[in-house]
C-alpha cells in the first residue's frame, strides 16, 4: 500500500481542480437565507480541513439558533407565497431539471471539491455526482404525478383525497457522501411543493453550498424556498429539531443522534424520517460465484474507506469455506492502494477526521483484545492525513464489539456460519437492520433468505448498488421511514380527505 500524504502530489490535470480552487479562494462561505448569502449573525466561522493533508481549505459560517430562526421564517413565508405555492407541477419539474443541468455542467468542479472536502477518491466522487444528477432528474418527473384519489360512495356525496406538502422541512445531512445526500434532502421536498432549511455536516459542507449557489443561479427558485445554515449539530441541528415552525425533519447519520432528534421533534409532533446506522450482514454460501462474491465483499467494506452506513462490515461465510474466503479477501484488501484521492489507482482515501481515525483504531484494538484473528491492516498509514489500512479480522464471534457496533471505517469482521438457519439467526442478531447481501446460485434459497433477513434493502448476488427508484431505510435501530422512490414522495406529502354532501 502507498500513501500520498501531500496535496502537492495531486495530479494537476484533474479537470475540475482549477475551478474548485478558484471557488475555495473566495471569501468565507456564507449562509443562504431568504435568497441572500449572508454571514452568520455571530460573525463566527469554522475552518474546513482537507482530510488528506490536514490543510485548511476554506472557512464556512458558523450559524446558530438566530440564523435558524431567520431561515425558518423565510421558508414559512415562501411556503405560502403565490410564486411557489401557486405554481403548476410542470413549473416545479422545470426547476428541478434546471438544477440538475447546472450541477451536470459543473460536474468536474463539484467532484474535485467533494474529494478535497471529504477525502473520497475522485472516481467515487464522480460516481456520487452522477447519482446526484440522477436523483434531481428522477424527482423532477414526480410533480405532475402526485395524485389524490376519488373514493367510491353513494350518489348523494363525493369523497376524494389530496396530497399536499408537509410544509417547512428541516434537513440534516452527514459528511460521508454529501453530493448524493444533498440531492436526496432537496429534490423530493421541492418536488412536492415544500420549502427547505438544510444543515450540512460541518465536516463536509462545501459541495452542498456550491450546489445551493448553482440552484440560486438558475433564477427559478423564489427567495426562501431553499435555505442553507452551516454549523454544529448541538447548535444548528438542535435548533432545527426543536423549532416549533418546522413541520418535518429528515436526518441521515448515527443512531445515537437520531434518537436525540426523535425526542426533540416531539414538541410539535414533527414528521420524522431517520436513516441511521447499520451493521450489514453480507452472506456467502458455498455455491456462490466465489470470484464475484469475494471482490464485492472487499468493495463492500473499503468503498469510501468504509464510511457508508450500509457497508458490508459483517461478512458471514459458510464454515466449509471460511478460511479460504478469509485468505482471499485479506490478500485482495492488502493490495489496495491507500493514498491521495486524486491518484487514478487510489482505492481508499483518508477517513474524514483525526477523531474518526482514532475511533476506528479503537475498534481495531478491541478486535485484537477480544481474540479475533487480524489477517491484514490494523494500522494507521503515513504521517499526514487521516489514513487507515484496510483491516480484516477472521474467526470473529458475532458477540464481539467489532461485530456489534458500527465502526464507519475500513474494518471487516469475517464470521463463520453453519447453515441457512444459523446465517439468519446471526445476521439478525444485531440492533440494526439497514441492508444485507446474499450470495448463492440457489434462487429458492436467495428468496427465502431475503424474506428472513430483517433489513430495509437486500442485495442478491450483488452488493451496494443503488437506484433512485429503490427505497432505502432501515428496520429496528437503523431508522424510521424510507427515502428514494415513491416513498420520498409519500414522506413529503400529507393526505387530506374531502367529503362533499350534495
């Protein structure tokens, strides 16, 4: 493995670097409130660090409760304004398509900006950018298809339903894949006629701010429809979840924070969508296409340096092939290049921060202490940047800490199982239920397992693929509600029943 620790090693020919650098060189990035870019009322800023080099990239505004109050007031006014509430669904479609086109025109700049801010390899940020554009275009098709119903009754009356916007939506995003998640937090609520106050993570806000700029530059969004307040969770996030004039909160992040958001939202009975943590079981049976299953298993825990809520961090392997699979997974993982996000052959960039690196290394220590077999990795890399070697433990017991808790780093636990029943029992023996993978050539077994595993998304003979049409969300402590597909449309609308007596 190689680590490229300094940004001076970044290839200058990356097509978006010049534009990204030019944007970063400007003044501190401000808040978007009521159609205007404004400084935080406190005047404070937050330094944004490049996780690959630990160098300062930019300053962003440190918002607080006063800024949230102003943004929510603007969003409430915009919600009722004729130039948003009164427009046709076709006009909403044109708004979202224009934003998608603007993002696509700046795709190289945004991809470079995401890799600088988040540390993900440039090939991964380019894929996230494509998914962002797809999501905006997918939801652009929905405004003219949000139908009510006419309900059968007797001839003396008429009963029908309408689907109306929930209202002002407080959207709270994590730092792991901002480019994709900003689309998921903006496009569905706007498609349904809501207004948005978005809080990106203070660790990775830059692409969200740049996309908001591009959205404003289309000239199609009335003031207050989209607002961005950057800042810390205990101030901005808490102010949003407690705010009496926010009608819905959507949060993507850890289960612990999701629990606090659920409690804080009870004051005015906010509608809540929570996409939370995971400890995904990825199950390999002896009859699987072993080459594909092993490669997918490696990608499943190393993609984005393991900072994916549905990462395949628990690899269940039939006991008859456990040692063979463990050896091959470890061999491949050990060959992956860890280094500069802008090197074409880099597979893993840094984790997001020094704090996250220490957290992940704490789990590595726990795995060693609990007696798991360290096959490869288990160490930090380089003297600059937050790099961790892809780490594989075999012979893990499902009760061990590394198998129970979400690590959010490139650490894999390989766990043997005896038969289908044992795979289901161990796979479900977790407080989480976000996703699962099943590898087998037996189609009957595949469908039986898919029904038995308690997870919101199940992949069969593939892992980690996504599509805007496919709902995503978790069972148990992995969340409440679903995003993507028609489920997002349902989440951002309320049903109104109308009864007419002739």
